[in-house]
C-alpha cells in the first residue's frame, strides 16, 4: 500500500488502464458462451481499432500533430502481414506463431513507411501536415489497388497495374489488384488482439514516461522553447511518428487475418477519420479514453442494427451529444464534485 502511494499519478493511471484491459478480457472469456455470434465476430476488429486509437493518440495527443493518414499505415501492415503469413505457411504450420510473424512484418514495414513519409512531412505542422498525411493515405490505397503479388515454388512475384506475375503451376495470387486479397487464412484470435493491446500500452506508456517522451511533450507544448534548450525536434517527432506507424501496421495485420477477403478500399479516408473520432472522443493524451471510445463506437452501430435505416442517424446524434457533454465546463465541474465526494478529496479541502 505504501509503494502504491509513492507512485506518481501517471503511473497509477497507467496501471489502472492495463488492469481494466485485463479485467475486460477475463470477463469476456468467462461470458463467451452467452455472447452473440455477431459480438464474438467483432472482438478482433475491436482490438485492432483499440490499437489504432492508442497509436494515433501518441501522434495527436502526445506529439500534438494532426495526422489524417493513419489508415495508410494500417493498410501497409495488413497487406504485408498477409503476404508474410502466406509465404511461411508451409514452413511454420503453427498458426499463432505465423500470426505473430505476420504482425511483426506488418509493424516493420509500416515503420519503414512512417520513416520515409516522416522525412518530408515532419518538417511541416498544423494543417499542412494533416493534408500531406491525408494524401499519403490515398497514395498507399492506390498503390495496393494496382498491386499484384503471387507466390509459387520459385518465390514471390510482384507486378504493378497488370497481372504479369506468370505463376508456375500450383502458384497462388495473394494480392489481386482491385480485387484485393482473397482466400486469407483466418488465424487472428481475440487472445492475440488482447496481447497486442497490452504490448501497445506498454510501448506507449514507456515512451511517454521516458526522456524521449518528455522531450516529445515539450515539443507539443512549446516548440520554440524546446529548440532553445537543445531538443532535436525532428528526431523526437520522428520517434513518435514511427512508433505510431509501427503499432498501426501490427493492428492492420491482426485486422486483415480476421477476414477471408480484404480490399485496399477498406483503408480509406473514412477509416482515418473514424480512428481520429475515437481519439478526440476519448480525450487527447487519454489512452483509457481511447480504448473505451474505440470499443463503444465499434459496438454501437451493431447494437443499433434493429433500427435499420435510422441507426446511423442515431449513431451521429450520440456522437454529437457525447462531444457536447464532454466539452461542457459546468457538467465537468459537477462530475468533479461528485468524484470528490466519493474519493473524500472534497471533505479534505473543506476541512483545510
């Protein structure tokens, strides 16, 4: 108990976030028999969206830069992860290990893409950076829409615009241009998604609480002041951006191997905006809020399916109401007083 009191407020919040994620996993595993088939099918996508929200919050909330191309990194991880998993299908028959390898390859390729796009982009700021990242996401989508990748006994074959792979007998076309990827082996599991969430939280929390994290937040708060004391702005912005891209790539690999078919159009501008809504709704820099927002807003459209044509209208109204409530200072003050009553802080202040 004494060691808990000595912890900083940020550390307690981080442990609470991880604890709640573990508790949610245990409860869902216990209740798995009573869950509907549609909800069971949404568990892996929810995990992928949670990782996307937390990773984007690193860029938007911690770094303070607006990125609108996060779905591009997810698509890089999705396509490269499936290619890697298919390539090692005969060499590694154990599906969980092949899934882990696919997520690792997806994360590495997305990190490389993040580094390459970060070289010119991170010298910009504000609206300019948002527009360039938006363009990057559309470019990545177009590239995968026109990409053909096949696998046969001689290895991988790649072509652009037209299918010139010329596969040998028994070969398989993994990426079929506009048709996307078909016949994907569905090896993603809820447990793998849960472990990826924990890894993501560990990476983000350790980065934020490190020297590099303090430098990143100093750049967010006042770039000129950070530069004046010798902080390498480009270096630390690149660290945050590449880490965010790598985590998005891992989530993309997890997401893609949950379906038998994936097309590049799935990872469009709307996907990036959806993830940004998770971050803004949950609170900038608030990882627990991003997790809750991603889970609730992914389940909500399915829960409203019985309302048929009106479900997306209700979904939009709920979003507007939640944003109004969370940005109302009067209501926030009231909630703060209620919290003070339960925690005893209010009584201590009055006694003082």
